[in-house]
């Protein structure tokens, strides 16, 4: 049992969760949100594309759960600072955190498929890049066409219109001051 158990998968997921905790504890996520908020001059679709691509890159080296737990608070904060509905950036980050097509470490299923010995890294990279481009473009089309009819992402909500002076960041969550 001990020799056949996939310890690599367990260590991979555990390391990813440790990395997410480190990003929160070091306040790197707050710094990233502030830095990305400087892109407010870009159109919404370009900011969404950046959210998709950044999340897709990281999800190829972390698990999708860890990637989502890192980036959803970052893009929520960024959206509030830029004046975009937070769902308009959180939705692409959430969905694209599952687009780990490039490397074996992206998901447990990628790792298991790679460990079979029938697939090599270069095959995964080539096919993964093509799939990543297709899904990024599909996501932008989806966000521009279908999502506005389902969710009010084109309207900035009142509940998101608070300033950083009226709130503070604790463990990647905004908490309104009393």
C-alpha cells in the first residue's frame, strides 16, 4: 500500500495550500491587488483577459483550489478599486483556475496521466498552450455575451462602493468599519 499510494499528489496539494497561506500571511495578495489596480485605464475586457491569463498561469503550478483562494480576493479588491462589478473579475478568475492544461503539476489528474509514462512534458506543453488560448478566448466571448444577461456585471453595485479608508483588509477579506 505504501509503495503504491500516490504520495506525490498528496505533497503537491499540501504544498499548494501552504503557498496560499503564505501569500495571505505575507500580505502579498494585498500588494498584488494594489499593483493590478493601476491598470484601471484599460477597457474591462483587457482587465478580464489579464485576470484570466494570470490565473491560468498560476493554476498550472498550483492546484485550482489554491489558485482560486489566492486570486479571488485579489481580483475582488482590484475590481472595487477600479470600479468594476467584483463578479466581473471574480468569475473569470474562478473559472480559469480550472484551466490547468500545460504542466503535470496543474491538477491531480494531469499528474496521474503524466505518471503513467505515456505522455511527456513537451506533449503536455504544446497541447496545453493551444487549449489555454482557446479557453481564454472562449471565456472573453462568454463574459461579453452571455454573462451580462445572467448577472448584472455591467453595473457597479452600491455594496462594493466603499473606500479603503472605510475598511481594512484582514486575511484577504474586506471588513467594513463600524
